[in-house]
C-alpha cells in the first residue's frame, strides 16, 4: 500500500508527497532527486521523536549517503524560536554544510516549521525534505512551504515561504502517537472537509470508528484525500494572496486561545475550538443555521475534539486575536462557512459579533 501525490508550484512540478507504511524507500527517493553520495545530511528532530525513529532514519540514509548527522532539540512549542534556529545554524557551520547539502525535518509541525525556516535562511537557502511523524504535520504543516518560528509568543510571526524537495510520510508512525496528538490532527482534517468538500466530511463521520481505531487502510485513504485538498489550495495560491487563506478556518481565534494558554493547549484542539467559534460567526452572519453549527460541533466532539475553552475573559481573546498575522489594513480576515463544505473570506466582522462568538465557546 502506498500513494504518491505531485505538488506543483507556479504551474511546474515542485515536489512529491509519498505516503508509505515504512521508511524503506526514503533513501532511494532522496537519491532520485539527484543528490550525490557525498551529500551531507543533517536530520533535525526533537527529544520525543529521537528515541522512536532517529536510529532507523540514520540507518536508512546511511545505506546511500556518506555523512548523516543530526540536531536534536528539546520537544515543545516553546523551542520554536530564533534562538533554536541559531543553534541549528551553528551546527551546520561547524560541520561545513554548503548549498549542495540537505536538511531533513523528522517530527511534527514544530520541527518541520523550524527546519524549513533554517533551510530557507542558511546560506540564503539550502534544500530540505519533510518526514512528518504526526497526523497534524502529515496533513497540514508539511505541505505548502510555510516555514517559521514564534516571536515573543506571537505565533509564526517570523517565517518564509520555502518549498521542500520531498514530503515522505510513514503512516505507521501514527501507531506511536499519543491519543491527544492523534485527535488534534483530526481537527485539521475535519477542517479540510468543512472548507472544501462536504462529502469528505461525511465520509469521516461514516468511518469514525475505523479512524479512531487507526485502521491503516482507512488512515491511508483519509490522509491522501486531505493532502490532495491542501495541494489543490496551495497550488492555486502558493503565497496566501487569496484562496489559501481558507486554510485558516478556525485558526484566528484558535491561535488567540493557544497564545493565552501559553501554548499548553495542543494546536489542533485550539483549531477545533476556533472552528466552533467560526461556525457561531457563520450563524450570526446568516450563512448556516444554528442546527448546522450544533451538528458540526457534535462531530468534532465525537472525534474527541473540544469545542469550548476556559478563558479569563472574552475581551482577552478578542485582544489577542488582533495581534494575529492575518490582520489586513487593521481588520481581521475571518474564514466563515457559506455552507458545510464551502468557505469564504469575511472582512466585516465587528467586535460585537466577535465577542458573541467568543462567549459561545467559553467553558461554563
């Protein structure tokens, strides 16, 4: 069982998404891209992923390449900063990495974002590949070329659009994923259905138990469809000048809640809560019914995703949301639903409407 999805950039082939059930094709896939035996490879990973997969990756890459080294940083969103990036630079400088060498991001979204940003900026750009090991990173952050770090607790405020040379997914890594992190990835997947494909959203509902049981065949199908939805969006709008903003459904208030939790609440959970708030705004705007919003929230909860949060005040969430990088001419761009499976950009959400939406997701 395997899948391959080609991603284009500006109308030309850019990189392949490979969906496999092991790491056995990783080295040969990299070799196919034209790298020489003398290419130096640095695997960037964190302390959670290191004991699970780093040895296997070193062994696999060592069958073809002479030099395979690694940089391991402490796991956690709080490490996603310019100081850690500086440590990666120092590692590469001391080991004489040049523009013909390669970085490998092995891990979740934090690792992929940081490794990609280091690759985009070291020597003005060296190649990197994504080897995502979490569900959220497989269906979302590894695709589309967004890289970056947080700055003084402002999420993803410093970054670059920089495309990987390859995205290689070994979905057997999902067997080792803690339950909460698996559920968090489902938040992004359900988002894809809600903004682009209601039939896929309904398919998720129909296969809920198999998904929660992590059936390999069902997971492969789910991941492939979700990746294809994101591929279609980022190909049409690679630098988020228009339609790609739809992928931010649930993220504006989700990021605010994530920040106010001091990043202790998992990103996918914050997105789910943000989706519930965005659905309330969609009701306020007269786009969907209260019953449709309730049904969407019930589906999120059936996948063990939260739809409410403990916040100090609705006003604090509103204020935090105004520091979001998606602000445009002093106004927040919100992604709302016209209907389940169809989203649009709304630029006229008032503070009063926002406060009502935030109050709807406050945990009583």
